[in-house]
C-alpha cells in the first residue's frame, strides 16, 4: 500500500468531521429563523385577540347606547302618560311604553351576550400574551444557546482545519489532487475500505492480488475500485502514520466501511 494512504485515510476522517461541523454551523441560522417565526406567530395571535376584543367592546357600547335610548324613551312616554286627556292617547302611550321596554329587554339581553363574549375575548388576549412572553423568553434562550454552539463549532472547525493542514502536508501533490477530485464527485468520500476482498464503497469484489498489494507495507501503488473509483485501502495489517513527534497513530477506517 502506498505510504501516503494512511495519511489520506486520516484526511478523509478529518474532512468528514469538517463537513459535519460546517453543516451544523449552517443549520444554526435556520433554527433562529424558526424561533423568529414562532415569535411572529405569537405576536400575530396577540394582535388578533386584541382586535377581536376591541370589536366586541365596540359592539357592547352600541348595545348599551341602544338600551339607554329605549330606557329614556320609555321614561319619556311614562311622563307623557300623566298629561294625556283621552283613553285612546293613554292606550297609545302604554303601547309605546310596552314596546320600548321590550326593546330595552332585547338590548339588555344582547349586552349580556356581548359581555360573555368580552370575558372570553379577554381570556384569549391574556392567554395569547402569556404565549408571547413564553415565545420571547424561549427565543432569547435559543439565541443564547445558538451563540454558544456557534462559538464552540467554530473553535472545533478551526482545530480540525489546522489538523487537516498537518495531515495533508506529507501527501504528494498528485495524490492530493486525485483525492480532491474523487471526493468532490463522491460527496466528500474518496477512500474505500477493502474487507473480505470486497470494496465497502460499492460492494464490488477486489481481486486477490490487489488485496495482497494493499496489505504490503512496501507497495507504492495506488489502487482504485473499478466500479466506484474510490481509492482502496485495507487495515490488515493496520496502517499507521507517524506524527511530528515520532509517535505512531492508528488510522481510522473511512465511513464507507
């Protein structure tokens, strides 16, 4: 197996980590937008509830005014009934008084209905305001949490990027280019583990002599799967890459395993 392969295995591991960190970072603004949408909905609910209450209160005032008008009219007819001189005029006034009192009763019934509606509307306003307050508190907490997560993710991304630079340094330029081209076409994956003489990237059988070459520590060849085109490697024996301090680090198998 080519001596740069262990570095490429590590490079893929770090590249997958970097892609995951970037994906998580990119998802944070969406979470904020979703939280803002909830807050906007809560505000709209308060506005709608208050508008309904205002309409009901206006309706109540209208019925109160009508009721007062019928009450005043009945009082006026009673005052007039004491001054009439004929039975016919008296009966006419009594009819008007009865009609005014009937209308007053209807107006009072409507006032009662509207008062019940107003109480329900006030309850809805209060409930909507409580939900708005909860949404505001939730958004504030969400923003604080997202800011902390963003800071942590950026630090991890910086560390992973720095680690990538160290890992890729000993890899020959031509292999870097090959790795980059394959990874770009294959969604960030350029390496495929060979296990049981099978490419774990696509399942195609790998010829025995290629498996032997992959297991050889003296081979300088780079082999690619004839089907999926991924760079092949094996962990038998386990390849290792020496760090700058001379210690050996075991390579991590690619996610295609």
